[in-house]
């Protein structure tokens, strides 16, 4: 059972500040220098993790902004590593209804956050049950390109695989060659069907399935098979513009309860691909200055 650690009667700004001060930099893989005075996160650090401006965070903490949007609240909850009860309290302080039971969650629990922060330079991203991208690290952005170039509501892997209309959403900025593309396509559709059973009241998921079924023949054909399964490993080659082709193994872990998908990309130890992956991570995403990302789900 979640225990909500808040001060009775505290307002939105005070609670954000309290939770920011209690979260050590080490919990989000930030270095702690000898001259550092702040025990918790600095405002600019939390703002970067949550994908909001420092000025807006200051206004929230000072009570000059009191009505953040639901995506901003969700992003702040992830960045602050709040428990479910604390997340719901944050929603209520912002005069918003907390996410309902039976709907897909974009919340990353503190335990999963700690695991992610300990993965170091491994390229990792987190997707919700409907394959909506909700978090990625610097190494992921360095390997595939920074997803920040894609509007938040379009950061969905299923939309990329099964485009509708003339435009195709690209979460990655350069070509990726897969060992078995058909098997991956089938796994994505099966994942979505499984999600409709687990989250029958999620309106976003229902609309996504309707849109893809009506607008993409390949999706409609796979959906008609009725398959419910999951494929948790793959092999990909990323045509990276700076270091050349990088071959990586793709493994997908799930957190169980909310069916978050933790996608991890690794290269064979001691291989040329591992060296290329490290060089890409050190250089960072071409044309960007991203250091860590935790973005709004919708």
C-alpha cells in the first residue's frame, strides 16, 4: 500500500518543492560535486527532467501558477518519482482528476525509476501499454535521435509501424534494419489487443485501435487474426550518421501491474558495435543538447 508523505494542508507549490528537496541527485543519475549545497534536486534539474521551463517551475512553486495541465502533472510525477498515492494527490492539488482505474498508466514507480537510473549508458526507453513513448535516456536519444522532435501525442511506436494517411511518424531520425520486421509488427498488434483486455476503459487506446484498423490495411489484417502474444527480443541495425551502422540486441521487460514496456538496447560486449554505441553516447544526439528526458505522455 502506498503511503503519501506530504505535509497536511500543503498547497501545490509547497508540495512540489518538498518532493524536489527530498529526491537526491543520485536517484536520477546526476553527479554530486563537493561544492553542491542542495540536498535534493535543483529547480533547473527538475525542470529538465520534467520537460518544463525553469521559469514555469518557479511560478508553480511560488504559487503564481496554480493550474498545470494533466500532461505536465504526469511528467512532474514521473520526474519526482512519486508513489501512486502521491501522484494522485498532486493531480488533486492541481484541480485535476487522477487517472482512473482501468485506464493505461504512464506513471513510472519510484522502484522502476531507480532501476532505470542504474542502467548507466545503456540505451533505454519506457513505453506505456499502448506503445506510447513516455521516457528515454541520453543514450537512447544518441542511438536513434532525440524523440523531442516529435509532438508528444504522436510519440507512439504503433503509429510509426502502421502509418495512417500520407504522413509517417518517425520516433527515430535514421534508418533501422530489423532481423524480422513481420514478427515485430505482429507482436505490436498482439500487444495492443492484450492491452484492450487489461484496460477496457482507456479511451485513448480504443481510439488508437479504431484509427489504425480503419486507416492501415496491414494493421487491420493482423488485428483480424485475433492473436494475443508478446515478443520480447529482437536484433536491429541502426544506420547511425556519426559512427556508422550499429548492431544491437533489443530486449523488452515489463513491470507487470501497469504493463509498462522497458525497451533496452545493448551491443555484444567487446565488439565493434559496443565501441560505436559508446562513442555515439559520449557525443550525444547529433544537433541536440539532451541529457535526460522524461516527457508528458499525451
